[in-house]
């Protein structure tokens, strides 16, 4: 898989600011296996191949990888560990579940909770966003399923997005359709990727896009025809 040009920089792990290509090579031989480091928390599995410097974070929190406080805490810890590992240059975030990348914020976290718990939850949401946006690794969302609302935010926060083509998979900040308002920093993240006009329409109408539609609106560097990436 190849990924295109980017304008982000400032990180010692970016080869330069022009082109970054991530090679997802053929399966490793036994000699390579020792260069793989795996760790697993209940909701996220991480595999780091030190020979390529690429880590894959797989979300494994059924039924829909919703972003609960526990999930977000595990995500931030896993990302921090990768940041501290100098052999890791890039991270792919993806889902281990069929059909779902992430259903977004866990709705149950926003209902009937104490103000303290709500504060803790929203702090974790912001921390996920800040850590991913500010990461000095190359970050790639391999979106192999539906990705509404907060799931879309997570994908938008990565440097690159690749989405599997499947008419059942939608991505977007669709909060309006749910009768809620996307926080301004969700909106800003989308503006930074696709511009003001597209974001304005998308948020007003609560649109969910298919992979080809999103590609037309410059969401992607790439998309793939297989149902799973
Ligand atoms: C106050 C201002 C807040 C503003 C910011 C909001 C950002 C957000 O992210 S809000 C959350 C928005 N996300 C959603 O509303 C997602 C809604 N879910 C779906 O569209 C679908 O579930 C799906 C497309 C992700 C999957 O569809 P599928 O048919 O495969 O599964 P379902 O039968 O619908 O769901 C299975 C199971 O999962 C529960 N669930 C779904 N989404 C969430 C969620 N976001 N949080 C918690 N739980 C969720 C759903 O209720 C089902 O549970 P049961 O099996 O127990 O009924």
C-alpha cells in the first residue's frame, strides 16, 4: 500500500515532508517473528513489527467498538507506549470486528452519569484526539466498517484514511441526525481535512458517506475495493 503526500511535519520519525510510503510486505519468515512485539488489552490489540516500524492497533470491543471511558483509556495508553518505542514510526488503527470500525462515543457514557464521570469521559475523548492529532508517528486509519460520529472523528484525526468499499459502510459526523450537536473541535478536524463548505453541508445534514463519495470530496488518500482491508 502506498500513501500520498502530506503537509504535516516536525517529527523526527517522518522521513521528510514530501512522501511517506508504508510497505505492508509479504508474511514474515521465522527470523522476522522475533521482531514482532504484541500486546493486548481487553479492547485493543497491538502488533508492532520492529523491522518495518509499523504497528497495527486493532479494536476488539464488541459489539461496535464504541468509545467508552475504558476503551479510550486503553487507546491512549497503547498509543503512548508506541510513542515511547523508538522502533515504531507509524501506526495503523483498524477494527478486528466485521462491518464496524467504530460506532463513535459510547452512548451509555452520556446518559444518567454523574458530573464527575461525565467530566472524566469527555477528558478521555479529548485526550484521544490530542494524542492522535499530536502524534509524532505517521497515523493511518484503515476503515474496514461503519464509522459514524466519534468513529469518524478518530479517522479524521489520523494523517491518512483508507476505507473499504462496501455500500453498507458509512462515515461522517452524523450527530445532527441523532439530535445532538458535534462539538466545535470535531467540526474543526473535519474542516482541516475536507474544507469549510463540505463540512458545513455534512454537519447540517448529518451526512454519512460511502467510500467512493468520500473519495470525491477528498477525504481519502486511498480506498480499496475489497470488503475488508
Ligand atoms: C452531547 C453531545 C455529544 C456530541 C458528540 C457525539 C459523538 C458521538 O460519537 S455520539 C455516538 C454516535 N454514534 C451512534 O449513534 C452510532 C449508532 N449506531 C449505529 O449506527 C449502528 O449501531 C452501527 C452502524 C454502528 C452498527 O449497526 P449494527 O446493525 O451492526 O448493530 P446494532 O444492532 O445497531 O448495534 C449493536 C449493539 O451495539 C449498541 N450500540 C450501537 N452504537 C452504540 C454506541 N455508539 N454506544 C453504545 N452502544 C452502541 C446497540 O445499542 C446494540 O446494542 P444491543 O445489542 O444491546 O441492543
